[in-house]
C-alpha cells in the first residue's frame, strides 16, 4: 500500500481508492473486535462515512504521499492512527459536536503521530526502556508532525490534535505543558483514544492488555492525565451505553 501511494505512475484516484478501502478495513476490524457492544450497524455505517470525509480531505497528491511515507516508515504507526480516529469520532459524536468539527478532529487523529516518521525506527521498536536522549527524540514528534503536514492546508483544529495530543489535564504533558480547559475538547478526546489504543494493542515493549485493565491503568495509574468526565463517557460507550 505504501508503495502504491508513493508511486508516481499511479493516478490520484486509484491511490485514493486504495487508501479509502484500507482505512475502511481497519475501521471495521476495530468496530467488530474492540467495540462489540457499543456500535450498531447504523453507527458503524456512520463511522465509515466519517472515514470517507476524512480520506477525501487527504486525497491530494501531497496528502496521499504523506500517508504513504508514514506507512513506509512504520505501518503500525499509521494503523494506530486509524484506531485513534475511530475512538475519537465515536467519543465526539456522543457529545453532539457538529459534523465538520468531528471530521477535522478525525483528520487530526489520523495524522497525530505523523512526526514519528522523523524518529529512528530503532527507537520506535525498542523493546526496553528508552534512554533520556531517546525519550527526547520521541517528545519532538508532535512538532515534527506539524512540519511534515504543513503542505496539507490543515485546519487549526486538526493541527491542535497533532501538536497537543500529549498534553495532560494536570499540566504534566508536552509540548506546551497546557492544562485544564486550555486543552481543547477534541484534543482531550484524541489523547484519551491514543493511550487506550496503545494499551490495548501489542507493542514492541509490552503485550496488549484487556480493555478493563487498560481503563483501570488510565484511571488509577495515570490519574490527572485525562478529562475525567470524558473518560467516564468513554467507559460508558465501551460498555454499550446508547449515547451516540
């Protein structure tokens, strides 16, 4: 897929179709395996429509090349972005936010880890604890993501998702050390989705944990990191509450 998106001989329309269908496959897998009690058939179709709108926003030669380049560097980083997109859209829809806001947050979620393309693959796949220098390289990825995406004419909202997704509600995050209401709600949703998917996915340095355990870790071992009301809403959605 990465090769096709980067191939100068393949038309933009063909690349867009490949990208769209790949995103849909990943979304369906998340819906079927990770949200078995919380998404009806109609809700699933709505998620796919959001995929269509977000993909359409990225379906320029520049946007498709950006996605192809990220996939080529680390496909797992790309697929994680699609997972985060699903959880983010699902959560923001439950808040009743306007469709255009959700679409732009979805674009930001898809691209939130773009800057990891600038991080050495040996660091991204390191099984052990990172050194201080390696962790600093990781911390630079939000700003580098913004630079990588500067040719995409992103909205302010999408840029915020990329730049601030590691901010924490208590101010202990990075890059700016934002706290509380200074972190926009769409960014708080992406941050929550980002951590939940990381915990429930197999990583080079840790096995996947069950959803209940992931939520326990987020609530008790990462206390202060997340908007507690948004967290509670997310738990309810995962439990099948009819909030969407």
